[in-house]
């Protein structure tokens, strides 16, 4: 009974190669998530934390309105 052997045999990976691949994948994931989190925090801080999505900050001047908060200042 004859067995057919191939010339190229498959060896297990070199020592530490699997750990290196796992840590490389983990590092890429952490960097990607941190980058996305940093962008989200930057948008929130850029909006002044208002959360309205208008892009204005809380310290900006509000839009003018017809309401006069001075009361009857024009009446003497």
C-alpha cells in the first residue's frame, strides 16, 4: 500500500506568532474605537454641550425675538 506524500508540509506557526496576531488585532481595534470616541467628544465639546446639533455654543448670543424683556422701559 503506497501513501502519497506532498513535498510541502504544514508546520504550526512559529512561537509567539499567534499572540502577536491577536495583540495586533486588539491594538487596531482599540485605536479605531478611541479615534471614533475622540471625534464624538470633539463634536460635543464643539457644540458647547448643548446637544441641539446646531453647532452653536452656549455662550453665543441668542437670536433676536419680538419679546422685550425690559418691561415698559419706553414708557416714561
